[in-house]
C-alpha cells in the first residue's frame, strides 16, 4: 500500500468532520505531509467525485458525500493504488534465469489475489465506520486534549 490511501482517508474524515471548505495547506497540516502531495491526492478524489473544489481566497476542498455511503474501496479505487504489492522481484532482466521469471510470476499472482481480497473487504467498510473509530480513539485519555480537529 502506498501512503496515498491513509492520506486520502485522513483528509476525507477531516473534511467530513469540519463540514466546510478546507485548503490544501490546512489539510497538509492535519495529515502531516506537504500541500503539493495533498493536492495531487485530492485531485484524484475530485476526479472520482468524492470531493468538490472551490476556487479563490476561501478555496479548498469540500466533502459533499454521505460518509456512510462511501466505501474504502471507492477511495482506494479513486487513488488508483494497489493495497498488496511486492516491492521485490528476482532480476531476470539481468540474468538469464528461468526460475527467477517463474518466481516473479508466482509472486504477481499471489499479490493480485491478496489485493483483490482486500478490496472486496473494503467494500464493506465505510468512511463513516472509520470516522467513528477515529473519533472514539481521540476520546481516550491519551488523546483527550488533542486539538488536531479543533
């Protein structure tokens, strides 16, 4: 999984809680990454109609959907990122090694299967479900004075 999914998820939860337009600079503070990265991810969410944008000095992103109707699969599909992937493959390009090519094929099949299983599971988890867990965790004693969403 790339970092785009947790950033997108965190940003959408923040937008849903705020229920107002939030700039990429403000979102970048919340999700702890730079505004350019936030804008790239939010552009994908906009293309998938998960957020709308407002131009100008009060511009930014607005979550206009029902959080209980948006699944995590819709978010992962919007950012077009695999959940499960192998970051290492045998280098059969540089070596004429049939066993390396076979291992690459096997790993690709396994990762594709796991990715599909994960996406199927994400069809049953909504943004609202995650938001409820998030807000509940912020109410625990260790986070009680957290001003993150202030």
